[in-house]
C-alpha cells in the first residue's frame, strides 16, 4: 500500500484510490465524481461489447451488482503507475443477506487524465463469483436495466 502522503502527491493514484474508497462505501455520487464524462468501464471476462460509458451509466452498471449486497468492501493491494496509467492489484469481499460470501481478486487498469479516470478495465475470475453468489443474484442481474450497455469494441 502506498503511504497517504504519496497518494496525495500523485495525480494519477489519488483519483483511483479515491474512487475505490467511494465504491467501498457505495457512495454512488462520489464514485461518479472521479470518472471523466467519456470514461469507459468494462469487466474483461465479459469483454468490450458489454462496457459502460460515462459516470451515470457506469454507476448504473455498478449498482446492479453491488447495490443489493448486505456488505461490500474493497481491500488495497499493490498499485503501480507510469504517470498516466495505474495498475491496481486488490480484492473485494461480497456478502449477501442470505449468508453467501465471496472474495474476488482483481487486477484493475485505469487511465487517468486531468485528475479523472478515463478508462477502467477489471481483470478477474468470474467463476469465483458465480460459484459463491446466490442464484437470485444472477437472476436479478439478468433481469436488470441494461440501458447502460455500450459496445467499446475497437476503443479499448
């Protein structure tokens, strides 16, 4: 983990960790504040055809999966940057009201420009979630509002 002073002095790491902290609180308004208007978010296991674009649609997408959880928390890990791109190794703990839980390991790639995240790609094992989530979670996801879907093929 990067020391707090190093985060405050780093113009690409600060918005990334700030966004993840807001997400861990499920503070949807604050999450959107860290995202550029044309930011693209995608889960790499699903691919670019099911991406979301822009703060409103990205938050809509995140709320489908994380909103119904009894608790959700992100845990920091290794973070590296090259001045524009940030690679962030972290894990999340998901807990449902029905008692199921999952620990999901991620490597996330962000691109940051002018203090805003412009690209967000999550690399993770979707089967780790499918193996632990209650059947109702997957059903709820399948019937959710999918108006956020943006085909980012060729853009990422």
